[in-house]
C-alpha cells in the first residue's frame, strides 16, 4: 500500500486520530524525517479502498483523521474520498501541509477542522532548508494562510529549529507578522534525516528554544514549544 496508516493521540491535539501518511512532496527539507515518503507514487484504487476499510472498522475508536505525508495535497482528488467518509461519520479532519498549494486547499477547506502548516524559514529564505522550492513560495504560502484565516478552520503554523540551518533571528522574522491561531517551534531530532550529514547536528537544548520564543514579538495568540524532553509546552499567550 502507498499510504501508511498509524494511530496516534498526538497528531490531532486532544483527539485519537488515524494518521494517513501519503507519498510524495515538492520540497526536499534536509531534516525530513520521512524520507521514504518523498518518492512520488500514485494512489491506487486499492489504496483508497484499504484506507476506507481501515476507517470503517475503527470508527468507534477514533475522533479524527489526519492527512499527513509527504504532502497530501499532491493527491487532492484521492484524499477527497477520505474526507467525505470522515465527514459522513462525524469525524474531525486535520490536514498537515507545507502550505504551497492554495488552490488544492481551497477545494477542501469547507470540510477541514484543523490545518497544521509548516513555515520552514522566513518566506524568502527557504534555500536554507530545501534545495528545491517554488520561486513564488512567499505568494503561495501567504495565499494559503489568508484562505484559512478567512475561514472557520483552526490554523497552527510550525517550524522545526535546526541549529546551523536557522538562527534565532529567523524565528523572530518569520513570526513577526505571521497570522495564525497557534505557533509551535519544534525541536530538531537527528535520528532520521533526508540529508544524512544532519545526523551529526546536535539537537537544540529546549531552554535555548524557550528563550527564542520568549523574545519574539508577535500577535499570534498562542506560542508553544515541542521537545523530546518536555513534550508539547505552552510558552505564552498574547
Ligand atoms: S515538507 Fe515535510 S514531507 Fe516534504 S520534504 Fe519537507 S519535511 Fe519532508
């Protein structure tokens, strides 16, 4: 099967979810911890039927489905099947996306409850993170954010902090005018990475990350830190 289904109580805050990891992505983040998913493969009728059966047989056990990857919006026509099944059964739907697909987001937004969008770096500095990225990254991500914030869908933006790729001033810059409901800074983990040289990079100290967040100036209502040592912590509310 080209989709990896996993059960998790962490991917949709406060809910038990079936997480569907779809293949393919149009970025190549050096720290990507799902490099096995980056090969773009079509979803088959068989994939879709298997997932529909998985959802059906675990309906009583889950509150939500999470569309993750990879980049799920590369398969927007296929994931509409999962979204319809979830909505028909009163399940919540969360989308994890890199934010580079506003047109596809628009196609499904009315059925989404929660979007977690990666903001990899300041929008004109994606070269720090990925060797490939669209030349109009800023426009695409801004359009996606505006679309979500004009809807009733909850938007969390999140950044993985890799020392050596990002600096504290990058976090300050990218959060300054960011419009979202919640922002999470994620601690880089060096166990599995697309660029194997990153396995030599140290995982940043949570106290260092907390200090970065305490010093940012932003109007985002909720600021959080996610680390191996302390889990998902609220740092401040604005
Ligand atoms: S956007 Fe996500 S799935 Fe795509 S390369 Fe980056 S980390 Fe990996």
